[in-house]
């Protein structure tokens, strides 16, 4: 393990070695290392192969932002090795190479791919013949991708936590500007959160000799109450929400103000073979040495367009790297750092830039020359540290509504307009050097706090002062590309070359957005951090447009790639359960989703359950029914206006069936209305319709201004339907109430104790048999169920689930709204014209539309049918008209043992809606013949139900 | 007839919390006012420590809850977002003409009430990590400056409609649809246990959930 001498700011703890494996071989690093720094110290320079050409790739950024060092860690692909801390025992493997990182079969695409790898090849080739696409797809899917997810996963890999955090000020970025902003805002009394992607805040200070200041500012921030989130990336801005991913925690930060201090991203240079391992950003090289004690190379050339590269060259010299030359694109290299370099014996070459990297598996030499040719020099080296200027990290600000413009002086885009509530500091605001960045942070913090009413006494003074000190940087604009020969990559993530972009432009994809979609430039894991500016520059060069016109692609989340598992949240589903749910489980019910409820589908034998209802009695939990209490002096008036039949004349203790209609008279829900007393009605709805009905009632109530209130008590009441020929025997064992025919007739309601529980009994019957629906406080639901089940045990009573209920109600031709009705079903279509009372004095919802159709035969009508040959048509099967074309639809169908036939309901053309009419049903090509039966299959006269 | 069937009647079988599937597991139960209530989970000292040092959560679904509608001084102003102490409970304004009464408020002088005790489940969350626990499943802003003690907010609780009442500095009451009881218990337990908390019985809870009559200072 080769390391530089220890330095004060380094991040590694040399007293704590750790071991892990890379491609099966042991590697030793230190606590504090990244995977890449440990591998570098171990002498490795290649960590993965590139996406398309399978070229060996080494480190680029040194800070977890590039996609050059994607590896698989413990079975999770796509991990950025240069940002991922090394952990003892971890298993790291390369990606995208087979059979090994050194010898990759697919690297043939680099040498022999030729026309098969040019941009647009897939689009143009694999669209025909269309029938071969499944084959193409299989092959392409195998060849594509960056690693493989495990095919089987027994447990959730991500123990994700969501954490909502409200604050006054969110500071994105923990560099000097961000820290200063956070400190200032917090000291002025704001509640501040700061997030930073690195393991500790400080940004460039940490490796540029400012670590003491960084730690001082971080301490100040914490002392002022700032919540500092490290290794925490803001991945997007969504209106008032900024999601910040920190390990497996997703902080959903809602801040009143946001300060963007995300710093700047050093840019690469574009020239032939600019991807050779050994070519990296000068800042990355410097990080490796300063933070991890690793020499990024032995013999280096530094290529730069700004002073940052010169500073980095000096740092490399200081760490003992032999810097053989500095190629500065600026013809006149400014004094300062250049002079110091020369004093250190480094040759500084003005006006030159790299035009070609040399080397087979890694960098061996670089040729520098003037961008337009001439002055060529080849210099042997194993490290080329490049600095093509710094692009402020604007994506998050732009996602939040900021605007940017090209700044020729900086050779980069900069923010011009910020949305209300957003502030910028540091490089994002155009303050590049350390001192002015810190002052801009202090000012942004003060301005954000002031906008929240927490004023800083010298705010105006600081604004004036900072406004006058924005220094113009001395930056040369890098060429769109330089040199000839080799592959010159504009986008290392996606292996997009200069040639690709040129071809895209030549084919008409002249806008950056179109070119992006055609070539995939900027679409890789680094989200265009290192490719957006170079590709814009290249398109500008090819089209002759200026960079302001070319612009940037639309900024979209996620700014930092994030595992889907983090977004998935905790594995809980918001299920509604009836008060009797636990008992159903104990009884072995098959529980399924029904809307947002978990319901008992059956208890193992749906047919026996159906039979029990007909032969003895059954109990079913119908607690899921919607239930509303409508009360007040004008409650009856309200219901009269909502239902097409009369409600206000209902006597206390009586029940009426009702349907709810839209303005166009389409059925939206149905249920019963029971009058409890003069001013109180108890309304039931379908299970899935409760919420919508409550909203519907409340909305109209507000509009009409009637003196009534509507309260949803769906979840507060248990409801159990007990039905069957022996139901009265059952009830006699658990209640003193006389439930006989005379004392308790059909459609009556009574309150009484059942099994000791105060209940409301409704004499109604959805399943067709003699039945009572018993409602009680949910807290007594299980006790009521138990009482009924115990009382009925000797009588052959058994619980029945949803499936038997569906058969039973079909025998009676009772409709289920939403299943037997659709968005066009009026009461006339649903064969219930009797419910429409057009002679009612009140206006009611749907009246006008019903009046338009009064006396008309509806084009379709809901009828029952019986199948001749025992086949059960699928719900949704087509009813054919006389000419064999689709004319109607099967809405429900089941086999009924009671009827001893397949029965169902269907909407059929009016001319077929007659008893005995024959209909043909087409079910997936199968023809089923059926006979229309308009009367219920069971108890057509209603004698049982009313008995 | 009246809507009396909504109410848990005295003398009937003990009422069962809608959270019982979760909250009664491993619990020592006792009957209070007709309800089976969790007295403890067998470690009263550990439960007290949890709510003092981290977070404890308790099933308080038996707390009386009612809707008050109509005009009247008890309704309060929903714009202020504050519950008003009434007796041993709170009147929590929902709209200018409706309030949710929580706890033993006594009978309001005017307006009509409807018993919602069975309709709404309730979980008390107490302790220094109470806010952090709530932040794991609820986006309501619980900072003291925004929601001081007695603050009351309707909102989304773990993706379901509900209410949040701040009963004290470190004491909150979640109120939600009873049918979500088992789900809500699971969600709260998941969030709280990651923060070092545990479910607690009524015994451990009592000192942490201040009676509304008590003076409560805000940390705003």
C-alpha cells in the first residue's frame, strides 16, 4: 500500500486499516478511504469498463459525481466508487466487462464496431422487420446496462425511512458559501437545515488547505442550531419540497427559503482518447492526495484554462508528483501561480491544450498543441490533470424556477433570475474565490433571514460591498474539441463522441434537446455534470449558433442518482379493516382487497357458504358499507334534492332504497336511507362510494345552504347481515326484540340490544333471503359477530364472504353499482324506472335529464340471463346484436347451485330486453347462448324477502 | 329512535379498540369506562423510561370523541389552529360551525353532538422523539413555533385523513379513521421503534399527557 506522508487535513485514519475485496482480490485501505482511494493506494487505476465501447475507465472526479468508477458493492450495482466509503469486508466487483476487467470480450465493439456503433444505429436498424423486435430486444438487453440487479431478493434491501422536515431555510451545499449562509441565517434566529453530499461539510476548503476554516464554520453552524446533513444529496426541487437522500433516509425538506450554494463542477477537456485511465480532473487528483494521502500519478501534465488548474498543479508539486508541464490555453498565463510553478521547475506552456492522449490500457503520454494546430509536443506522463473551467451547479436552482444565461467571461452558464424564496451563494451566484464566496454566503443567509422578518443590522452595507467585489475570472474558453484521431468523448457516461454529436447535427438534430434524445448525451448517471457544457459547445460550433442560443437542456430531477428503493418508502399499505377483521382471519377467511378495504372473500368453501344462507342462515360482515348521519331541520329537504325518489315523507323507523344520480341522471351510487327521527337520517352507500358520496352531499349542502349536517360514520359502525330461513331463530337467542313479520316488517328499522350490544336493525336483504342488517358501534362489532355466530352454531349458521354474496344477490338480480352500471346507466337503463318520481315537487339532481327521456325506451336495458350450456361468460363479454356486431355487455355472471344454472346480468339492446329473448354472448371468441330473464331467479315475487 | 347505536353502551360487552390487533398484543388489559384499555406491556418502568428518554406510544382510542355542530362559543376559530381546553378535554375547531370534541369535555352549552368515539382511533405519542416519530409518516409541521401546545391540525396522517393535536411540549395525539387502526399502529410502531421507543400502557403515559386544564408553556 503506497501512501504519501500524512498531512493535517487528510480524511483517513492510518491507525485503523481495513480490508475488503475487489474482483476477488484482497485490498487494504484505511478508515476514511473511499473505494477508489484504497484501490489507488493499492496501485489500481481501472475500475470498470465504459457503457458502449467497453473501454477501460479510471477515475475522473474523485468525489462521487462521475460515472467512471461505477462498481458493484455487495450485490448492488451502480455504486460510485470514488464517493463510496470503504468498509471492512465489503465485496467490490467491476461492472460491464466479461470475462474480466482486464480482458473484456465486448471491447471488440471499440475496435471493430465501426458502423454498428454509430449514433442512431439502433433506431434505424431494429425497427424492421417488426416481428423480430422480441429477438433484438433480448440481445440488446443482455448487452446493455451497467450491472445486474439480483434476480431474487428474499427481503427488502432498502430499509428506507421517510423523514419530513420543515424549516425556515434550507441550504443546499456545505462549501464555504453554504456554511457561511447557514451560520448567518441561524444566528439571526432562523431554523436552518444544511445538506451536503460529502462525508463532512467544507467543500473545496477541505482539500485546498482550508480544512481548519471549514471545520470552524461547521462548528459555528452546529452551535447556532443548524441541522447539518452530510452524505446527503438534494435530488430535486418540487415546488416547496426538496427531497434529500441520506443513505436510506429520504428527508422531505419543506423550507420557507432555499439557498443554493451547490458550488461548481470542474469540467473536462475534449480531445482524442480523452478517456484513458490516468486522465482526470485536476481537482480530483488534488483530492486524492490531500484527503486520502494517495499520489494520483508519478509523472503529470496539467492542462488548464484557468487559475484553478495552476493551483492544482502547485498542489501536485507539493505532494511530490513530478509535474512535467502545465499546458495553459491562455496565451498569456497570468503571473502568481505560474511564477511559483516556474520557480518549482515546472514548464508552463501558454496557448496549448491537449490534442491526443496516448496509451493502450492507460495514459502513457499526451500531445499538447495549439487548438487550431501547430506547436505540438508529446510529453510522457501517467497523469493528465485537466481543468476546463468550472460550471456552477445550477440544476437544482433551475428546477426550482431560476433562469440562467451564458457568461462568456466565465465560459459557463450562470444564474440570472431566481424565483421568490430562493437565494444563491458562492459559485452559483458568481463568487468563485474563497473569500468572496464566504461573504456571498453570509449575505445570502442574511437576505433569506430578512425575508422571514429576521433582519441583520448591516444587511444593506453588505449588499453594497459584495456588489462591488465580484472579480472577473481569467478563463479561456475551451475548444469544443481539439485534435484529430482517437475517440474524443463529449460524454463519458454514455460513450458519446464528438463524431456522434456532429452526425446528429448533420441529420438535423440541431437543438440541444433533440441531440440529447438522439445521442443520449447528458443522459447518463452523472446527469450532464461533465457533458452538458461540452455538448452545448460542440453544437454551437457545428451550427454556428452562440451558446446563449444553444442554451441548456431542461433541468430535471433526480440531480443525483438514487436507488428506487429509497423512493419506495416503508412497506406499509393503508388498508381499511373492519372491526371484525381479526375474527375473519381466525376463521380462515381468504382476505382480499375490495376498494381500500381488506375483506373476507370466502371462508374456504364459497358454494357451501351460499348453500348455508339458503338452507339455514349465514352471517356476513358488511361493515365496509358507507354510512352517513344526515341531521338537522332541513335534512329531509337535502335528501329530497339528492335522490330521485321521495325521502322527506319517510316515517321514522322506515327505510327506503335510493340511487344517486349525476346531473345527467347517470347512477353514481346506491344504498338505503333510514329515518331515525324527525331530523336524523341514516344513509348507507356502497363500500367504495362512501367518500365520494360524503363529498357529494357536503358539496351540495354548501351550495344550497340548507340547515343540515352530514357526518361520515362509516368507520365507526360495524354492520353484519344475517340472512336465511332460520334467521329469526338465531335472533331469538340474542335479542328480546320481536323480529316477526308483523312486529318487524320489511323495510322497517328498530333499535334493540343484540348480544348485549346496542344495535340498529334494518329489515332489508341484499342477498335475497329473509334478512336483517344489524349495525352497532365498531368497538362492539366483534362481540356482535361472536354473539350471532355462537347463537347460530347449532342451527347451521355459517359465515359467508364476498363471493357467496355475489352469487346470492345475482340470484335476486340486485345490482352492484359500478359493476352492473356504467357511466351511461340511468335508472331507465338499469331497469328501475320505478325509483324516479318526476311528480316530486322538489328539484333534484338529474331531474332535467330524466325528464328528457321520460317515456322513451332506453337504447340498452339491464336484464338477467340464464345460459343454456353451462358456460360462465367472463364479465365484460360482448352481447351480440342481430347482425353479429357488439351490442351490449355482460356485467355479472356466476354459476348458481340454487338455480342450477349459469346466471348473469347484461346490458342488452332494448329489443332484446324481453323475457325469453335469446342472446348470443361472445367471450374471447367463444360463443355462449343465453335466454333473457327479467324476473329474479330466486324469489321472484319477493315472498321470502318480505316474509 | 336516535343515533344511540353509535355509542358504546354501558353494561354491554367490553368495547374493543380498533387498534387491538396491534396494540393489545403482549398487553396487560384492564376495563375502563366500558373499554378494554392497555394498562401496560409488562414493564412499566421500561415504558416510563422510553417515553422520558425517547418516545412512547399508546392506544387511546377509548378517549371520548364527538362532533359538535352548529353555532356556539365552543366551536372556536379554525384559522387559529388551536384547540380550546374544555373540562378534561379539548374542543378542536374544524370549520366555523363544526368542532371535534376530544376527551371528557362535558356537555357543550349549545349545538348538537354526535358520538364519534368508535369512528376515530387515537394514538398518543409522547417523549423527546415524538416529533421525529411523527415526521416519519406525517408531513404536518410540528415545530413549536408553528404548532404550539394545543395546536390542532387536520391533515394527512400516514397517507390517510386524520388530525393531529399537540397536547403538550412532547405529547401529541393522532386521531384517524378507526378502520385504519391496525395499519396506523403498525406505522407508528415502525417509526418509533427506529428511534428507540416502545409502546406504552396508560400507566406510563399519564404524566406525559397533560390534562387540558394544566397550564402549558410553549417553546415557540
